């Protein structure tokens, strides 16, 4: 259920685009993202970084799309978010608790050696950077219909495959229970 909720704005964007146009879809995505951030805040008592970054980028780039009636702004939103995530994951290795972002997110579920956490984190940096570049390629070389389909199915499929690969890596490198580092 949480997985679907995380994709709530994207799914609504896709449906609104198919039933209307890019401007209706952008408006719906902004509203859905705002609702998502609000619900998370009410349920957990805190703001989660990724939904907030997504909301801010949607408000800025979606707002520009609506104000200037230019769909190019909203098409750049995924790249901006992916590159911000890549940068955040990269910086997490040196800022904060000294643990990479992926370790902070997953260490309650699995114990890995520090070197494995670092490799996983770097692979997320590369993956997010790649998705940003791939989004630029699609938005520059294909029509809006193709871009919208890619935004939902392409990035979701690639992310799913990447997570499977990450899971296999984590299982191969996990430490026995009770053993840390």
C-alpha cells in the first residue's frame, strides 16, 4: 500500500494526461503531491525529504509550465529531482551521521559491511544521474505522449529492475545477525 501511495502523484499525472492534457496533468500532479506531503506529515509527524523535494520541484517547474504554457518545464522536473537525489546520496557519505543515505534507509532491515553500503550508495548516485540523463534524451527526442509513457512505465520499470539487482547484492553481502561491520 505504501508503494502505491509513493507513486500516487505520478499515477494521477498519467491518468490526467491521458484524459486531458499536459496542463491538466501538471495541475493534478501539484495537488496530488501536496496531498501526499500533507498525509505523510499527519501520519508520521515529520516531512520526508523525497516527497518534499518533489513537491517543491513540481510547484516551481509545474508552475512555470502553467504560467508560460510551455510543457518543457514539467518535462525537466524528473531530471531535476533525480539529480538532486544523486547529489544528496553522494553528499550523505560525508554529511550527517557519516553513514551513506542507503544505509540510513535500510540498515534496520539488513546488516552489511560498511564497504557494501558505500558501493550501494554510489550505485544509487549513478542510477539517479543516469535516469536524469535518460529523461533529457527522451524529452528531446520524442513527443509528449512518449515522454509521459516513459515517465511512468520506463522509469518505474528501470527502478524495479535496479532494486532487484540491489536486493541480490544485499543478500550476497549481508552479515550474519548480531554481527556488525
